[in-house]
């Protein structure tokens, strides 16, 4: 009987941890903050993910921000 109880407690703990990780992953995907929060877990299950995130960071740093739309227009040269 004690062996069954130990097995049930262990199984319940594993299920709770996996459930929390699943819930966290769904929240992170909805909010778009996945790289920083889920990064270590993703590296455990998918080692190539580290390289992909590094490439994404490099591409994001290379992009030039677009100027604001609908701002003040510059006066044309030659007109008062």
C-alpha cells in the first residue's frame, strides 16, 4: 500500500510540474515574451533553439526603426 501511495505522489508531482510549464508556455505565447521565459526549457528539449534565438536577436538589432507616420512635414526648399 505504501508503494502505491509513493507512486501516486510522484506521478502527481510530475503532472503538476508539467501542467505548470504548459500553462506558462501558453501565457508566454499569447503575450509574445517567450524567448526570455521559456528559453532554458526550450534549450533542454530542442538544443538548436539557442542558435535560432541568437540569429533572431542579431536580425532584430540590424533592423532600422521606421519614422513616425503623420508627423510634421518639413517645409520644401525654395518656398517661404
